[in-house]
């Protein structure tokens, strides 16, 4: 994969995209395909459909995009944890009487898991995982300059594009600064014990705020020195649309629609 960037377990997606086996596929096709599949996954509240989308997107990233499985797992770790906590809240219901599949008495009320809440939580989890995997498929196989070129062709306002790119880039600048401060604090035993760890975390956060302003000025000076005049310009080559790629995308969508038809028992309109 070449040189990779990571800060606190967060992978630099454009590094994966630049080395992806799908980087030479038309970015417009990948964007339209990912958005369409995402809408189908979100629009159909079905756990099987969400699971199929999530697994197929992961397999596409690993086998077609040549992204190592360990890196895909690292990418999915944070959203997976977030979804587990969110769905746990949906799974549990507060009831006046014991009911459902599981109950726990809390004073005058009961904490219950009902078949309805279980079905809702499972469906939402796999539905959200399918949507997340669609976005990761797009971002890990399409370099940022190509995505920006697609957005400009869609006539997205320049201000929105520039803010999106600068925020995306600056997240990794802050993560790198936070990593350096954390390593320096750890070398001085700043995280030895709970009380000292809390105190050190507060100091690192305060230092990070000041460092973020310094980094932002340095980044802006670097942009101006390279001729920045209020518009971000990228040298990018967008691969042309190939018939085999279009046919493969259409075949996937047709199979997905067939699965939806089977699950719902009616035509998807």
C-alpha cells in the first residue's frame, strides 16, 4: 500500500484511494452507484438488504479495491461501536409492567426488551452499516481531487466544496498535532494514574486549541505561497466511463432490486 497515514487509528482515506484497484474506474459512475445503493439501503427497512449491501461493499473494497482487510476493519471500528451503543438505546424500553423477551426491575418500572424493539434495533443496525459501507466504498476507492471534480460537474457551490475539503484536510492536521502532544505527555508519565491522566488530558486539549490556530495560519500561508486566490484547483485525471464497469454496476443494482422484491413481495417503486 505504500506509505500510510494514521493518527490514533484513523486512516488517511485518500492514501487508500490513491492505491485502490478501483481508482481507474469513472468517479462519476462510482459516485452515482454508491448514492443509489445507499438510498436503496436506507429506503428499504430490511436487515437482510442492509447486511447484503454491507458485505458486498466490504468484499468489493477488499477484493476489487485491493484494500487490506485489516484496514477495512480499522475503518469500520468507530462507526461499529457508535452503532452498537445507539442500537442498544433503541433495544431497551422502559415499561410499567414486565413484558417482552427480557426484563429488569428498576424501582417501580421495568427495563424490557420486546420483539418489536429487537426487530427495530437489528434492522436499524444493519441498515446503517450498509449505508456506512457504501460511503466507505466511495471514499476508499475515489481520490479526493476526483470527488471534487464530480461535485463541480454537479454544480455544487464552490464555497461548499472548499469548506468540505479544508475541513477534511484539517481534521488530519489536528489528529497529527494531538498524537504528538499525547506522545510527549506519555513520555513524561503524564498518563500514570487516573487523576494525572484527567489533568494531562485537559492540558493537552488546551494546548491543542492553541496549536490548531498556529497550524491554521501555517496552512493558509502555505496555500498563499502556492498561488491560492480563493479557489482550490487540483490537477486530476478522471478516468473515462467504460462499458464493462457500467454493466457491472447495473447488474449489482438489478440483483439488489431483486433481493428487495423477494423480501418485500412486491415491486419496488
